[in-house]
C-alpha cells in the first residue's frame, strides 16, 4: 500500500513540474523533421517559415484591407527622398534628361488626385513618390476580360486567417499560400480525427460489452492510458522542453499498447508467466522506440522518449495500481483460425517477391499533399492571372549589411535592396540628384513661382524597418530571382531532398532496431524462441512494403515511420501469445482488433501523411497477428 | 511583404449616416465633359491649374490639364480601380458600397466623406468634400492628412 501511495505522490509531483515547465506545442511541420544539419538547412527552415505566413488575396471584387502598418517605412522615404531612386529616374538622371524629369515633376505636382511621399519643398522632383509607385507593380492584372487585384497579407495567427476567410465568403475573391492550405488541411483533419475517435470509442464499447459484459472495464483502461500519456508527456517535456504536435499524433500508438497491458492484466494476471511476459514486452517495445533517438529526426526523437516513458508509466500503473481494481468477468472466445497455413504463407511470400520488384519511393513534397479542389483551382487561377516568379531563392552572404546590399543591387531579383539602397548606391543617387538641382532646380522654381528647400540626406540602412524580413542572420539575406541561376534553389525541392535523406536514415535504422530487439529477446527467451517471436513482426514489416509496392503506391517517409510502429505493436502480440494461456490469446485478439480498427480508420483520412501511416500499420499488424496465430502456439495450445 | 499602395488608399471604400435621407438629396450624375480649375495647397505653396474634364460612367475620369503645363491624368485603368469605384458609387448613388470605410454627412449641398479608422484611406485622407449642383458636381475638395488641400471647380 505504501509503495502505491509513494508511486502516486511521485507521479503527481512529476506531472505538476512537467506542466509548469511545458511550453506551447510547436506546429511548424518543418521543425518536426528537420534538425538542421547545416547552415543551408537552417536557412531553408527559416525561408519556409517566412512563406508560411503570407497569404495571396486576389479577385475581381473589392479585396479586404491590408491592415499592415507601413508608416515606419514611409517615414524613411519621406525623410530621405533623394537617397532612393527608381530605375527609371536613375536612368534619366544618369543621362542628364533634366527636361524629362522636370515635365514628370510638373505632371505630378498638378495631378488632381496625386499624392506625395515626401513634402514637395523637400522633394520637388517627386523622387520618393516615384520610387514608392515603382514598388507597386503587378498588383493588378487582366485575365479573360476581368481585372484581378492582388494583395499579399501577413497572417499572424489562425484567428486573423479565419476572419479573412469570413470576409471573402461569397465574393469573387480567392486565397492562396501556405497558411490557407495548412488551415483547411488541419480543419479537415481534425474533423476526420474526431469521427475516427468516435468510431474507435464505439468499437471499444462494443468490445467491452462482448468480452467483459460491462463498460465499467473502460475506467481502468482509460485511467491507464491517461497515466501513460502523462508519464510520457512529462518525461518528453523535461528532455525537449517544447514538443511538436506531431509527437502527440504519433504517440497515439501508446493508447493501443496501454490497452494491451491492461487487457493482459485482466486476462492473465493470475497466470505464472504474466509478469515476465509484461516486463519483456515492455522492455522490447521500449528498446524499439529508444533506438529512434539515433535517427536525428526531431519528431522521432520526441516519440522515442514520449512512448518509452509512456509505456514505462503504463507498466508501473498495471503493476502498482491495477490490483486496486476488481478483475472483471471475462469472456473467452474459443476459435481457431481455419485458413490453410501453407496458402497463407504462399500468398504472403508471393506478394513480397512481386512487390520487391516494384518498390518505388516518393520524396517530393508536392506529391505528399493533395489540396482540396477549391484551393487547387485558386492556385491554378493565381498562376494564370499573375504568373508569379517560380520561387527560386538565392542566398546573399556578406560581412555586413552594406556588402549584402551592394551584392543584391547587382542581381535582378526581389529582395531587401528593392526597398533600401546600400550606402554606396545612396551616395551615387545623392550625387546624381545634386547635379540635377544644380542644373535645373532654379528653372523649376521660376516656372512654379516658389522656392524649394530640397533634402539631400544619407540614410543609415542598418535602421531600415524591413531588414528583419529579408535577413536570415547578420550576414545572410535572400533574394527571389525570376529564373534558375547559379546558386539559386527552390524551397520545395530542397525540402524534398531533406525528406529523402530522412527516409534513407530511417530505412537504415530499421534493421538496427530489429537487430537490437532480437538480441534483447534472445537474452530473455533464448535464440530459438526469440526467432519465433521476431518472425511475425518481421513478416508484417516486409509484407507491408510488398503490398504497398504491389499497389503501385510509392513509399514515403511516413510509410517507413509506420514500419517502426508495426514492430512495436506486433512484438507484443508475439510475446503474449507465446507466454500466455488461452485467456491471454483473447487479450491479444481484442488488442489486435482495436489497434487494427484505429489505424484502418486513420488510413481513410485525407491528409496523406497520416493516411500513409494508418495504412502501413493496419497492413503490418494484421499480417503479423495472423502469422503469429500460425507460428506461435502457447503452452496450452500445444496440449 | 509588398509595400503599400498609396494611390488606391486615397479612394478606398466609404460609409454613410442616414444613407436614405442623403441619397434623396443628391442627384445621380451621368457622363460629362466640362472645364475644370484646380488649386492645390501643399507645403505652404499654391499651385493653380486648369483644363478639360471628362467623366465617363463606368469607365472613370480624365483630367486634361492645359495650363500651366499640358498633361493628362487618366483614372480609367485597372490601377485606379479603387478611385473609380468611389466615383462610380457617388455618381450612381450606390452609397451602400461606400459605407464600410467612410462616414459621411450632407449639409447645404455639400457631401462630406471621412474615412473610418478601419479604412485603408484613414492614414492618408482626412476629408473629401463634394459640392453638388442640380445635376452635376460643382466642386470637390480633397484634404490629405499631410495637409495637402486640393480644390477642383467644375464649370
């Protein structure tokens, strides 16, 4: 009793500290997989982050207001009008086309609806105004007789995006860009996950009714799952600080395994080998998951800690707390698999053999996500109407901002230098403008009958408000270039390369994990039994690869991650089947049915990453379980 | 990331008080060609000009300045869609289209439009006054936040 109380007190303190230490979960998908290996990868993560906050709003109706505050930037142009010149004005000044400059100034001054970026007396040739207007190109375009307006909005949070979506509802306005896709994908996913949870719970209730004649059994089951989840969460929080939302998604496997342990307790706690079976099952599964720590994939490392400690928590809960609960009456399902063993293995081997010749891998980020129809059409229209730049990025490195700006100014692209000029360029501009004033200002003053007091000040570009938008760090900025050039790259392609590297790493890790588990099982059960236990999970993994390949599905990183979880689940089936009695087999059966059902439902979700995982695990655990029925006869079945 | 677009801001959408009352008192305007005179007060200086004005319903407006310089300011293209929307809404008495971003009042044949804080025009445009005649606009006054005041008379 004292042990139980101490255990509970320790656990509660552990959970409280974890909650105090916990930070809001990380939702950036990139950060789940990329633990940047190089400065380049760090930059790609940052660039992906930048693009993930911009929404393109376009359409023929009035587009919503851009609430961004540009007053700080406007102040710069107002105060330093001669430092920033459009390409057009610079050309005129270089060619000393002062008449042309004067005419343009007069047109601007007398324009009825004209505006002035800087006061006319400080900027008589309206240089700042012209510079500002030159930045406002391509925000409107004609397509099929209609005029489309475009606005690019920075979205800070979901609330802002929801408000924007509400604003454009029913209008001829379209939204494109990463935040919109993420929003609709996550909204649809959460709806689907809710349906899946509901069906899973109903399934669990039906199973409880059939096997325990009562749903009260769900109380210790749910408590054990919560306890395991809190244990895993707390340990993971102390190790990583900030957890990724995908860690929570992947750690749902903990629910299945927690269920296993509790069911085995109900069915086999009185049997001799129960504790040994439970302990070895826990150790092997924990070892399988801990191996993921070596993967260098952030989310896998988090899953390793979350699930391992979660399992340890459930194990301790079963040992210390479950004895407080009354063991419910159990129903034994007496059935034997009638399917011919030879035919089963022939089919399995045939699928594996044919599948082996058809294995294809898919790392292209674009193919891992299929947008909803309305977003796909909006993206297609955006491409047709505005023909945006292909998204080739070029990193500019320099010892300081001045060097970076000078380099950018020699490149045709869209970057920081479009908004602020280097000191060198500003000095050139000021010299050109000074020449203009010396040669023409008096004439303009005479024409207008006024006296000007122009400003010729140099601006400190280090203070420019947009610097942080384009600088990745103190020595690197990015420029979007119109076409592929030496050193340029496409973010989606780079992410695909990273996914490929991660897939390779995961694939290489899989046999290592399996080997370690085999060694551990050999130590506990001896080599012969270890071979028997390992066979079905291995078959499940290999068959899954075969059947996916045969179905012409290209394997992606998430299929590979699913293979790890197959090992974790199906090893338990084998261990308990080998060590337990007839009752224990029922527990394995219920456990298998509930797990397979959950992942089968998951395979129907629209989010390809999650459905890949669901399908992989469903196929793997099903084959592994059936194989274990043929391969492993528990002691009572041999009699 | 793209930087502001001030021209459209000057003519962003608008809002109204007692819309139906005001609508009754203002005539609907058709396409028109006439002379205009303009006086612009900016940075303590005054610039006077004059020329021909053309308003084509559903297309926009064109100012042909003939004095003291010859120039054409055409607000008929897609870049000036916001301006045209405002002009067409006023000309066609579709004030409801303007009510989101402007407050307005009507007194002594002068329609006053003031941008609301939610409007894109709020930081740039202070006041737009439209003096109406029997079937045409007599005068427009545009007062910007930086103090620039443009008065245009139509003859």
